């Protein structure tokens, strides 16, 4: 995490150097003892043997937990060796924590790859403060219960090794509390779970972005150049989307929605460019390769059916963009079209809004993204409703500038007031205040 100088009030900037523990793609030999360290943090690599990592990361994490939590249960694969590898990998992370940890250290564990780690740390270090943050949706109990009993109990108990457990939205909090009650019998009072001699707070912390960085980039010359060039070379109206290649992001539904728009509103033929950037991700998994092929074919079909020698409706790129290109496109676009079928939060929509220093542009956002709960001024759509997507594009294109400003400013203010630094501070403050807060609530 990088911190800007302006945010001296940030929790981390008042602390000792951060010890960052993370998986290393390079082996110990390849890394050759190289250590990454600067004034603010020091990195400690965790080496996971290739076979373990395949079953752990591609297996348990991406072939099971990811599809289950994103409501794609038919893609979930339940293999015993996945869970064994998951335990082994979490233990390797624990071993590294064990080498680095100091009395009084606060440990912040991130995401679904490490759900067993908080409890492992708790058992050996009962007095250290531990936080856990879950970046993807925590699913309804009916999906969670598809996991074998031993696995789901290990996950709930593993997470509850923390003092504070954070999710993006209240819905995910409620889902987790229900799982904790039904899987392990833990009741809660006002989102505090009682674990014998300690309490765990379960709460929502909607993750955010570095608002000032995106807002400030508007005037960056490289960003302005991309903006100017895109506006000059693309059509009158520009729609933009960018996501990792993933079935949860609703890329195919978006394409169907755009096709319906072209069918229903022919007045825009020759006047709209849909710039769709898909960033390669997990492309060793068969499901992702198949999806990529389908996207390629659909884009080809749409361009062939509607385009002509002067106009190509979809400009499609399957590779990542540089930061100036990304913000250049955020600020050149009339519409950001964000249609996930499920998304823990979705940062792209927040970045789009923060980048719009000109207070123009329309955000079309899926109700299935955690961010929709904060960004009610967007045009909220159901990504499965193809007609709804088409109508929202039409509404966005016709929205008066004044109305765009009103909606955009309301969203910008909200993101500015709760940026990623506020998010971090919020989480750490709750960890530090846990016991006092609990005592106070008991009096109420
Ligand atoms: C997970 C959850 C949750 C993407 N392409 C390029 C690029 N990006 C950057 C975006 C944004 C990030 O990657 C993507 O964040 P998202 O939130 O949209 O999605 P996930 O990767 O699925 O993240 C999600 C998040 O965790 C945080 O908790 O919001 O729900 O799934 O920052 O800007 N950046 C550049 N070029 C690209 O081509 N420079």
C-alpha cells in the first residue's frame, strides 16, 4: 500500500514499518535472498511448492471458493486434495508470520485465500490484534452450505480467529453471521460474536480508492493526450468498460445489452464507439479460455453485423492498459458500462467517478456490485435484463449535462469522504477500540 504525503493522519503513517507477507511467484532460488524494503514497508515472500500452489490457488481458491461466492455453484469443484493444499498453503503463510511477528504487532489478513490463517495466528499469539478482510461477496447460506461440513466449519472458525472481520456490505455481514450461527453455533449481539473469552466484531467496511490520485490525474498531460486523441478518433458518443477476464464480470451480458441497444436505437449507428478492454486473468483455467473465445466471437459477430467500412461499433482490446490510458479513457467517455453478475465491490466504477473532475459522464452500474449500495445516483441496472441495459444506454446518451453533474457530484463527494485511507483508518480504529466499544454498547 502506498501512502500519499497529504494523508499524514492515516493509521499506517503513525506506525512502525509495515511487514508485508505475500506469495512469491519466484522460487527461493530465483529470488536469491533479494529482499524488497523501503522506508515504509518490508516484504517477506512466502514460497509455495508448485503442486501445492496449483491445488491451493487454481484449485481451492479459484475453482471452488471464487465460483461459489459469486453464485456460480455449477462451476465449483469439490476436491479433497484442494482442501489439503489450502491448509498447507495457509500454514506456510503462518510460518512466515511466526518468523516476523513481534509482541504488540497488529496483523491484517486479506481475503479468501487465507481464511484459515487468523485462527492459526490466534492459537499461538492470543494477545495480538488480528483483522481479517474479505474482498469478494460472502454468499447466502444456501450456497455456503454446499461446502462439506468439515470445510465450512474450518472456514468459519478460521476467520473468527480475528478480532475484527470486515466485508464490503451489510448483506455479506448478515450472510456470514448466519453461517457462523448455523455452522458453528456462534450467536451474535449487535454484530459481536462471542468466542468464550473474547469477542469478534463483524462489520461492513466498503473498500474505496485513492480519490485524490484519480481526481488529480485529470490534468496530467499524458492523461489529457489520451483523452483528446480518443475523442478525436472515436465516434460522437463513447462507452467504456474495463475488467479482468472473469465470468463474474458479466462481459457477455454487456455485449448482449449493447447489441439490443443497436437493434432498438438505430439512430445511434455510426455515432457510438464502445471501447471494451478485457485484461487477461486466470487464463490457464479451461472455463476462462472458453469464455475468452465466446467474447472474441460475439464481438466479431456484432462488428460484422452492424459495422461498415467507416464504423466499428466495438473497439476491443485483450490486454491491460497503462495508468494514463486507463484514466484517459475514464475521462474521455460519456458512459462507463459496468455490468457484473456479482462483484464484491467493484473499484472501476469508483475510479471512473473520482476521475471525472469535469463532473460529466454517466455511470451505468449493475445492482449486483457491492458499490451499487453506495452509488445510488448511477443508472442502476440488472445485468440479466438485456432490455434494461439497452434502455440505460439510451437514457445516458440523452441525459442533460446538468443532470450528469448533479449525479456525478453526489457520488464524487461520497467517494472523496470515504477514500481508501479512511477505509484503512476505520478498520484499524475499530480493532483498537473493540473492547471499549463493546462495553459501551452493553450499557445501551
Ligand atoms: C476484487 C473483487 C473488489 C483493471 N484493468 C486495468 C487496471 N485495472 C485495475 C482497476 C481496479 C482493479 O484493477 C480492479 O478492481 P475491481 O474491484 O474492479 O475488481 P477485482 O480485481 O475483481 O477485485 C472486487 C476488489 O477486490 C477490492 O476489494 O472491489 O469486487 O472482485 O483498480 O483500475 N489498471 C490498469 N490497467 C488495466 O488494464 N492500470
